[in-house]
C-alpha cells in the first residue's frame, strides 16, 4: 500500500512507502510539523512463561499508540487467557487488556490505557493468565501516530 501525504504546498499526494503523513508549515521554519499514522505487526509463539516479548515488534520513540488488535492464529491446549499487551519489562497493560482465550481462534481490539508518547523505542510484550503448555501463536498489530 503506498504512502499518502498531505502538505499545504502540494495538497494530497501519493509517495513511496506506507502510512499517512500530514505536513503543516514551512519546512524551513521552526514550527514545521509532520505527523505519520502507521501500523506494526508481529507474531509470538506461546511459551512456558506468563509474559512473552513479541519478537521484532518495537514501538518507535515518541510514538502514540492509538489502538490495535491481538489475534490467536494457532490455538494452544490449556485454558490460558491473553490478559495484557504492553511494554516489555514495564507497563504490560499500556496497549490494552483484551482477556482473549488462547485455546480458541479469535481476536480482540486493543484500547490503550493512555495516549502518552513512548520515551524510548519499546519492545512489545504479551502477558497471559498462566503458562502455556502446548504450541500456539498470536499476531499483534498496533496502530500509532508518530509526530516529528
């Protein structure tokens, strides 16, 4: 999907890349502002641990996560719920508390607890109600606003 961009000088245009950019102001002025809306997606296998990092799913520094989804792609055997999606080693509930059963196919919408920018690039983690005992896989997608 191509990137769509809006600027006061060019209007609405299509560019290489992905997402949506809004640029306001003169690029040479101090009040220049560019806003991007983008999404990131990663998958994670269930593990014998209550909290698991979603490999490769990093929220950029300064990004404000505005929503997302968590989906059970491959079910795992025992009754474990996906309780929280958030920051590894920090606020594991930052991006939502879906309470989604991991032993059935399904998905849930993520609603962030606060629209606060991340101070540094942050690894996304999933917290469950217990340890998984069988193979399974989740897909996590986050939509964020990046203001530069």
